C-alpha cells in the first residue's frame, strides 16, 4: 500500500511560508498575468513613510497597513532572524499589546455577498525581545477563525480562510487569550469566483489545512499568476521515490465544465501513482491522510476534502485506468472512476465529515478490470467553521464608528461594538436577540474629555435606552433629535458647558414620564426657555429694572399667596363626599378590570383624609393582604377606579420615616413595571398610601398559591413576569438620580395586574445613593427579608445595587422551582444551596417546578438558572448588573417563544 499522512495545520503552514519567503522559486511560465483587480496585499507594521513595493515573487503590490487599522504599534524583527532570502513582508510586524482585540478593516472590493480568500501570515522573529512564543485567536468579523500557535521564532506560519463577506467590508481581528501579545506580519485579500467552493456560504467558511500539488520534485510553488486567485499550491514533501512514481505532461490541462472546483493547469500537469514494483493488491492502492488540529472552539473539527484528477498519459488499446474512491472507509462513488485525458476533474464531500476527530483518509483502489494504477494530481483539505454569528446592527456600527473617529477614542474600541459578547466595547451595553443583529442599548462616555457641540451621531443609535455624556466639555445647545430616540429613558448631560433651553421634544418626554434628564452643573443651561434670553438693556435701563422689579415681586408674591389660599380652601371643600363607597358604584368590578392603567398614572397625587379612606374602602371591609407596614384594603375612587389602600397599623415596626420615604419616592419615580401611587393620607395618627390596584395579587401567591384552585403560571408567563420585574429594578438602579436600592426585593413584592403584567411594589425601605461616587451605603440597621439578604449586607450592612441583584437571583430561583427561599429538607436550607446541589447532577428537571409539567424550552430554563446563580454569587463584583439581567432574560423569552411557536 502506498500511503502518506499530512500532519497538523501548523506543521504544513510554516513550510509553505518558508517557501513563500524564498525569492526565485515560484513557477512563472511567462504568460500574461491574470487580472488582479480587487486584490488587497498589506505589509503589517510597514511604516507609512516607507511606501509600497512589489513582491519579488508574484510582483503583486504590497502597501503599509496604516489605512486599515488604528490600533497597535509597528515593530521590527530582531536582526539575527533577518536573512537575504526572507521576503520583505516578514521584516516587520504590527503588535497589539494591552488590547483585548486588534482589528483590520478590509474593503469588500467586488460586491457585498462576494466570496474571498483571506490569508494572514506571522513571523515572530523575537520582535519584542521577550523570546516568548505567543498563542492567540484569529477572528473573521465576529466569528472564530482559528487559534494561532506560534511554535518557532524563525519560521513563518499562515492562516487562510475562504468565506462569503456579506457587507461592504470585513474585519480580521487578533484576540488576546492571555498567552502572549498578538501580532501579524502580512494580510492578503483575494476575490474568488462565487461558484467556487460551494461549501463556503453565508453560514460557514472553509479554513485551509492543506493544499498540495502532487508529482512535483524540488521546491517549486504554484501561486499567482499561475493561479488567478493566488492560492498557494505546495509540493507534497513526503514523497518516497521507492513508493511513488511521478507523472507529468507539458500539455495544458483544461478546466472542468463544473465551475464549482478548479485547479490551475500548472498544478494539474503533474500527478503521482504507486510504483508498480509488486503485483500484490497493496501496490494497486493510494492512501492519503490529513488531520485537522482541534482548538478550544472546535475540539472535534468537521472537515471537507477536495481531490483533483486528470489523465496525463495517452491510454491506448485495451488499457484502462479505473479505481474506486473511499473517504474514511466509506465508498465515495457508486461506479468506478476513470479520469479524462487532459481535463481537470474533482471529487469532494459537500457535507462536512463529522465524528472522525478531524481525521480524513482517502483511499484510491484500482478495480480488477484496470490495467493501470490509480493516480492523483492535487488535493485540498479544509476544516469548517461557522460564520452564523450576527454582527451589530449596521446603523449602530456606522454611528459608533463616526463617534470613535470624531473623538479618536482608543479604549478597547476595536472590531464589532457588541459581538462577540466577551469583547463588547467598554462603556456599551447591548441587547442580543436570536437571529437578529445586536443593538446598542447603553452608551457611557462620561469623563471622556469630549468637546464641541453634541454631534448628531448619538441620535442615530435608535435602540439606545441610557445615554451618559456627563462631565465632558460639550458646548452649544442640546439637540432636539435626542428626543426622537424611541427607547431612550435616561439622558445624563451633567457637568458640561451647554447653553440655551431644554428642547421642547425632551421637555414633553420628561413631563409624560418616559424620560429622566440630568442636566445639572451646566451654568448657562435653563429649563425655561423664556428665562434664557440674555438682557441687552443699557445701564440706565438696568437701574430702573433694579428698582421696579423688587416692588413688582412683592406685589406678585402677595397676589399669588392669596390665590393659593383660595384654591386650597376650595379643594378641601370639594373633597368632602367625593369618593363613593363600593356598594354605591354600579358596575364597578367590570369597569375597573377593563380600565386603562395609564389613566390612573396620569392622576395627580392626592392627599386623602382618613374619612375619605373609610368611604373608598367601605369602612375597610375587604382585606387584600397584610405586611410589615400594615393591612392592604380593597377600595374604589369616585370614578370607579379600583385601588389598594395600605394603612399603617399601630403595631407596625415601620414608622413615619419609612412612610414618608415611600410617599416621597413614589411622587418622583414612574415606570410601567413599578406600582404607581394614586395618593396618600397623613391625618393625625393615621397614615396610608393609596396605590393602583393589582387584581392578580403577588407572585409569591401565584407560585405557591393561597388558592388551591388557581391555575399555575406557565413557564412563559413566569419568564415574562421575571423580565418585567427586572426592568423595574433596572429603572431604579440606572435611570433614577440618585440611584435607588429597593432593599426588599422578593416575590411577595412583585404584584400582577389582570393581564399578569408585573410591577415591583413596597418602597418603604428604599435607599438612595446620595453622591455619584458612592460605591456602597453602610446602613444603621439591617432591614429586609430572611432568605433574600445579600451576604455583604447581612454581615457588614454594606448596601449596593448588587444587593438587589442578589435578592432578584433568589426570586428567579423561586420562579424556576416554585419553592420558597428557605426550604425545610428536613433542616432549613437556602434555595441557592439546594439548586446548586441538584444542578450538579446535570439535570434541570430535578429543580424545575412540577406544575410547569415539562412544557418549556429546556435551554431557556437552563439559561435562567445560570443567570440566577450568577446573581447570587458570593462576591458582589461577580454579579451582573440589572441591565445585563434584563438583556439575558429577554433572550430566554425569545427561546421560549420559539419553542411554543
């Protein structure tokens, strides 16, 4: 048996590049060079002032890389590695120290959706003087390409990929994996005919492992101009002349009519066959093997092989060359194959081979009727990588690129802003939806030294929710275009030099409660347009103003005081008897269930008397629930709107301070996932809060049920409730100024309306961070509920937003399991410990609530469990923010919706 095995990718690539670096070994047969339109050849690390040059072997022009990247630094390899035969592009490198990712942006030189060959080359040459061979990852856009493992300092290595580029440009990124600084020597882009390599498509690409020209003696390479796509065909270096016979012809070999595969004539003019030194069956067989090197992204690589055949000899008389082909022992073709004379033909597997550990074995065996031995001219071998990861929305990318260019932002702003998730740009938060591009939802450029007017680029981030431009040097007016951002809920412009008035569009958003604007410490900015006009009076006029204005002020203030007194008296008189008891309102129940919640949110906060409360609750007839503050009663306003009246009991441990905290807080915060306050009562010793009514009670009762007849929540309903609750907490943490910590997040404080929409309630323990620099607040006493308290708060009274995150993680575990935060099994056990122990067995069904009855997408349950356990991490710094929790729960909900649909 004639057999040869090609090893791992790295062993082949350094030999190829070593040969590429030798001037004068390229086969150039004198024909006119093919069109090289669309070729991009970059010498990485070449100084701009050095200019470009023509490669000695291919005559293709190479250019410096400054136009393609704005990161990294130029370095020269150490003198001891410079040899006369070394190609010029290996004399220098671009290195990316201290960066998580360094990227090149190459133009799609033909058209969007075209197919390209991209080739990156690396020669370490101890350029940094450290003598440490690095290992790093290479990405094509947002998708993993391969791991680059530099094994020697003096031998070039290569990475090549054939891929479809869907956009107007493509990025090649070097990613630091913690094993040395990434660097690169050269980068090539070559357009490829779209019909070639059909296995490379919109969702997968081909990573080259080997491309061999068989039957060539010596060190001759075939590439451009012999190959119009500048593929590099390397001679098979492991040929044993005792095993193999070389066959060649000077005649041109024609392309196959099938345009999916093609090898240049110079490659097809040579072939190998077994030496006919034995009549045994083994001498009538060719067996060739390749192995794709596994990596952390593809531990079991999927592989594709292409083998090329052409009959180079004149087969006369009764002679025949027939053979059968098999891949990894499986017959490839149903009928024996006979190569055509001087016509290129190819066999390939259209579907990637799986389950062979990256091993690929081709066997060519002569049939019993064949008088000639099998031959093979050339072969290509690829591993398959996915290109299905979606890049950030194109409009967001354009906006961020413009912002980055305008302010010359360095940070880690390289590559795609949002993808992959592990490399998201500093200061950004993104939303991730299955099969949809990520969108930028938060941008923090505070303390960035930005100046000039606020550019329109920020208004092009159409999915943004939170925009922080505080403590810069922005001047001019606030652009009204920011009010047109449909999802913007918080805008921070504190500490700039803005002037003029707040635009009408923003003022309207502020007034309807959909936007929180922070604009303090802008000395020339005013919230009232009429007061922003500078006075232009002469000094004499100003003297008159100084005299008249105080007199007028006294008169006006007196008149206003009298008017206010009359209004208050009228309002108090009209309130008497303004609320009807329940039995006097016909059709109240049906009316209240169908009433628009938003109409209630627009009511002014009213102060009720104790007598008003008696009337609206029918003398406190129906108790909805009881808590630490006191009992909650069912009530109705005069217009039939149903409300909940929370009356403080005499035995309540919560006093006037908690009552006033909640009342004052609820007049400031407005969010669809926070319970709204209708009014309050502070009448002598009586204190009460009047809320919007949540007809479906609280989440705790829904999960564990006061009513045994009530239907259990589905997994989809639970997910939506969790996501909406998280949005309410996110608002408290991010959009409020100062930020608030709830301090008592639990299932009994998550209320549900008739549509099962969730709203966080009970703000009596709310704690504000008084200064922007606060990292935590040390409280004087421990408040909250057992089972939900974060360890740093319970132990040291240190309170941060991450304390709420911990409590919410417990809520998520209750949502998954249906169990309380403290279990009796038989000893009291925290639900976190219980879930961790059960999930260690690898079965989510062990913890999922039996009432869900298995009707769920198992991936979404696993993901929620993972989120919950991250939220309940022991160290606050290891817990995610509520913004990240919201984004991840949205992903889970998408999974579940797809499962149901």
